[in-house]
């Protein structure tokens, strides 16, 4: 039999999987805090996408006549920074950097986690042993140190930063994927797929992956803020994206220098940063409760 | 009667979750005399376990004893505060649970578990408590108790664990022992050994309430039996009478579906259908939907216990009004494969 | 899994399960350390410019006497010179590492890497230990309180508040503390270590986040334990709140708790890098970030290996404690973390 499009065997299972996600969404919707957070994050994403249209100034537009201007002065709503750049505009463009870093890092991490976790779980035996040994090693490699070393080596562009963050944050998810594969591979619908001649990758992608999206989604909802936190942390150490590209971390790091004189340089970016992290945590908690409603 | 040590009257226990109210125990009454063993028998979900746990308020937090009286040696247990109850739990009334594997704390030595309550209740000090624990262990046939005391539950075999739990319950020399499915988790030979211990305790004068789904276990040493269905007693009878001639159709069904201890080859007839949803108990006799003798009157008229003989009453108008005596082994019952719940 | 095969003749002598277990763990640790060192070394080799080049650039900035400088440069040449192939450089490094000699740092040529570690690590460790200790002391009662009041306001009010500190990274908390206590109230200095006043904010920043994570863990572990039959059995024996909650439940909830506190502490010892850099605390994290900025390869290699060693030692330590606390787990089965 050729690679199957929709076999009788997988139809009920597919329906069950869909039902599972529909139920999870129903539970998620009832969590008002999570729903509000989701709307908030969606808004931030829109702002990031349309940043050039929304931001009143460019992110590197300096105005030496208005340095560290305060709230709503000289047409700068949130004031200006130490070299006279509009804080609001820089925050809006920082969202863009955060979005790129987060999506990039999670794409790298999820790709590695799914490929390695699936391979380990599906192949078993030697392959599994070696891949798990690899995760063990990365497990004792403090993740911040690995990110810092990778950034030191490969430079500080957005690409290298998100690759570095991705490479150092896939281990936990890979183990999760592997456990899911081990759990699901003995189920009837997978057995049925095998009996119909579907090969390894087909089974992994068509039968197993759709049934383990829940835990992956939860991992993702905690991975995204994790990546943003890591990038800002790097910037705080002077290892973030190269200026003049704005990022929350850079803004925070610069703001920190002026904290005693002009705290507003720090207050606005840290405030929005904190709110965003909180929103992600509420979404993540909501997803976890929605997919795993025991407690 | 003067020697009644436990008198439960009209007990109601409810569990509330969101808006649903589950009436797990719904007007249960029974008595236990000194030195007597009473079996409470019923399917899982019949409220038999909640019915005794309610006495000492050992029910989950969302449960509530809403009505009733339970006089133990003249004191109404249900009127006591948590603090007062604590002085009775494990001292005057002890519990034996179904599975010693889970009911014993896995990270504590037997010594601590067998002696701590003696110290809480002021029954012994540290040294004498150990002595009493050793006595209790010897009593239930645990060999080398001094060695066992230093062990953890996982180091004992299943049978030894169960004995250890009984020893734990006995160490305080309670006047009433409540054994909740004490043999269900064990295989047949071990069941018999544990029942022998309980039987011996009864003969030594202890009162026992045995909760079981298995009449075969209950008949082994119990004097009287209370058959529970949907949160209340449907029949109360001396054990021998019930076995000889079950009155309530449910008792008949229960008996027909029971495997004798050490006896096999008899045909088992499971009761068709399922116990009612305790959040929506039917108006009339709750057993009516499954009863082979049910008529229209059964479905509308609530049944209450009516005496039909010495020490015997039944909640079925057909029986109490003499229309039928012992219900015939229900020939009309279909060949449903609904097995009697095993727990 | 990388464990020693059982038929290894070395192990045949040791019949003691604990000795065998420890030996297996140690071999695995050594294997992991070698792997970490290779990964780090290969990565750093890929960095533009080799060790010696960078040294030449940076050595001018150091305050060394000419005699010292030539000695240090000679040392660099034999260790990491242009004519030394990469694998030899690695072997030289590892040969030194075995006897705890990582050679001089580039940025601070008058100091060896091991001297820097010896100076800076106690600072990070102190900071992490104090913070975790405070967090544990607050988190345990908080988690227990929430669990015994499950689904009541004493449960979800603290848990809701803790979500906030769980969501926000410690460096943000540190910045908020600075904004409040240094800028607004002017009570606490923003920099300086050690000193009581100076360490309040760094310690607080580290512990606030930890409290949330640890209390949450205690709470769910406690809820799980309180559902167990033996808790009901302990109540049925007449146990009051104290003996049941503290004697039976807490004890059993703390066993899994130990498994997360250990690695958590180890992680914090390395993760203090942000707090150290905000408050200018001369811990190993600060040196590490500095080494990364100035590409001080020996210091990067040395401290990475050191951190990995700390993390693994902590894991081993936790495992041993876990096995001691939980009598069900012996040493026969080689558990994998």
C-alpha cells in the first residue's frame, strides 16, 4: 500500500486527537486570565509586525537637543534616552527583536527536540542510548554558559543569538518527545499504520506527532519567554544584539546606568518586559491545565 | 439493648462538587453490640465505606455528614469536635484498610507506625509502646517482631504487611475495629489467614464491623449482616438467616453472584445493570431498575425497613407484605455479562 | 546510557552496592567532563583568532613586569602557540586540568585560572547558598499552607502572587528593587560586596524567584502526598494536624523536593551571573561574562569545566541524599537523572 492519505485505521484516532484539542481549547477559554494574556500577546505581536508604521520615530533617531527627556515632553510620549532616542519607538522595535529571537530560538529548539526525541524514541537501542548520552552531557552544561560561549564564538547577530539560545534549550523538550513516542508507539493506531506499510518517518509525523502536540505546546509557551529572557540577559552582560538594533536587554542595560538620575529609562522597558513575561506564564499555566486537567 | 456499643441512626453523608450533590449515604441505620461482628455488604459505590468513615469524619474535605446520630458508648460521635474525635480515633475505634501497601507510610519503619498512636493517646511511653507493638505483632502471627519493627513496609510480603496493619490497629486495644475490605487485595490463602485473625479477635470479645462486597468473606465470622444499596440498608439480618433465605431481591442477587471461599464450581449469576447514579437517585426503590420483581409501585414508592422476623428487617414492600418470601433465584434474569464490581 | 559494563574486572572486587554505584557514577562524571571539555574546546577553536593572537592583543593592557610578562608569554607559547596543533593544545590543557592547573588567564595574566576560581567561586556560592536557604525557609511553610488549604483563599492568593515572581527573571526583580530602594527611597546602595546592606538586594532578587518555584513544587508534592491512603490511615489512628502533616506528609513530600533543590542550587551558582553583573559582585559569573567579552579562552574553559563539575557533584550529592531519605530506593538500580 502506498503512503496512506487517510486510512480507515487512523480516522477515528485523528478524530479523537481533534476532540482532545477541542476539549483543551474549551478548558483554556474558561481561564479568563489566560485568555486576556493571549489577547495581550497577540497585540504585542501585531505591534512588532507593524512596528515601522506604529512607532512615531525611528529606533536610532537621535535628538541631542532632547536628552533623557521626561514623560510626554517635546512630543516624546515616554521621553527619550541618554542620546535622545524616543523610548516608545525603541520599545516598539525591541518587540520586533524579541519576536525574531523568540520565534527563531524556539524553531531551532523545537526542530532539534522533535528530530532527536523522535529518532531516539523510535529507533531505540544504540541510537537511543547515544542520543540520551548526548542529552545527559548537555544537561550538565549550564545553559547560560553554553549560550554565552556560542555567542562569543559565533558573534552577536540576531541569527547567531537565536541559534545559540535554541541549541542550548532543546534538551528537556527532546526528552519529552521521546517519552511521548515511547508512550504512543505501542498504541493500536500506530500498530495499524505500521501494518499498512507506513515507514518510520511517516508514522512519526502522521500518527505520533499530532497526538503529542499538547505537551509540545506547553513546552513552547514556556520556551518563548525563556528565549526572550535569555536574550535580554545576554544584552545585560553586554553580549546581546549589536547596537543600534534595539532590544529590551540593551535598553535595560543602558537604563541601568542612569537609574538614579533618570529612572524612566529603565521603568518603561522593564515594565513592559515584566508584563509580557507574566502574560506568557499565564498562557503557559492555562495551557498546562487545559491539556492536563488532573489538579 | 444494654450492650449496644454503636448505634447509628439515620446517617446522611453528602459530597458536593460544583453544583452536583452526591448523596453517598442516605439514611443509614445500624447497631453493633459488644463482642459482635457485623458485616456491611454491598457493591462498590453503595456507600458502605463512607457509611463507617463518616462516623469518625474520615471522609474527603468536600464531604459532609449532614444528618444523623451515631452513639458510641453513649457519646454521639457526630456531635463531637475534630479534637474530641481525635481522642477516639485509633484508641477506641481502629481502622484496618484494604491495601496495607498504600495504607502504611512507605518511608517510616513499622516501629514508628505501630507505636506513634499509642504515644499520641497517652496509652504508653516510648519503651512500653514498643513492648505493646511487639505483643500486637505476635498476636497476629508476625514472626520475629523485633526484626520487623526495624523494617519498612516494602520489605514485608503482602500478607505480612496486612498483618502489620492489623497489629497497628490492635496495639491500642480498641473496643471496635472497622475493617474496610481487609482481604480484597490478597489472594485466597492469605484472605483466609487474615479472616482467621479477625475471627479470633471477635472470639476474644472485640466488636468488629467488616465492610466487604463479598458475602463469602462476610459469612466467615460475622454474626449479622447489613446489605446496603444506594446509600441505605435494604436488609438487616442475622448472617445465617440471610444465607439460608435472603429476603430482599438485591440480597438474593448478591448471594447468587458470590463465590464461596474455598468452594468453586457453583454457577455465578451476576446482577444485571449498574448501581444508580448517586447524584440522581431514583424516586422509588433505588433497586427497581435492576430488580426482576419490580412493579410500578416500586418505582414510585420509597421503601423503608420493615421487620419481617427476629432481628431482621427488609426494605421491600413485596417481602414485608408477605407477597413473596425469599425471592427465587432470579430465573428471569438475563445473561447480562455485567460483572459484579470486584471492589 | 553510558555506564560501566558489569563485567568490568575493576568492579568485580567491589561487591558493595553503594561502592559500585558510586564508582559507576564517578566514571560517568569523568566521561561527561571530558565531553564538556571537548565541546567547549572545539567551539572556542572555531572562534575567530587563536589563543595566542588574542593574548598578544590583550597582554599590553596588563600590569606585569617585563620579566613576568615574558614568563607568561613563554607559558602561552608552549600551551597554545601557533605551531602547536589543536589536539596537542587540548591535551596540554587537559593534562593541566587533571592536576587542577588551567594556566594563566589572558585578561589577568598575573593570575592563574584556578586562582580566579578560588577567589570568585566562594562569592557566587555564598550568594546562591544564602538565597536558596532563605527561599527554602520561606517556601516550605508557604507550600504547606497552600496545600493544606487546597482550593481555599489561603491556597490561591499566595499562589497567584507567586506567579508574578515566577514569571519575572531575577535580573528584572533586581532592577525593580533598585528602582524602589535605591532610587525612590534611597535606602540601599546599588553596588558593592560584601556588606550586609549591599547584599540585601542581590539576595532578595535571587530568592524571590526561587520562593515561587520551590513553594509551587512543595505545594503540588504535598497535595499528592495528602491524597495517599497512609495519610488517611494516620488520621484514623488519631493523628492531629501536626503529626499527620509534619510527621507523615511533609517528610514524604520533601524527598522529591530534595531532588530539585540540589540541581536548582547548582544552577543558581552559575546563574547568578546577571545578578553579579548588575550589582558588581566579584563572583565567578562576573568573571565568566568578562572572559566571554574579552575572549579569555583559558578562563572560559576552566570555569565551564568547573561549573559542570559543580553541577554533577551536586546531582550526585542529591542522589545520595535521596537514596538515604527514601528507604525504598537502594543502590542496586543505577538511577539516571
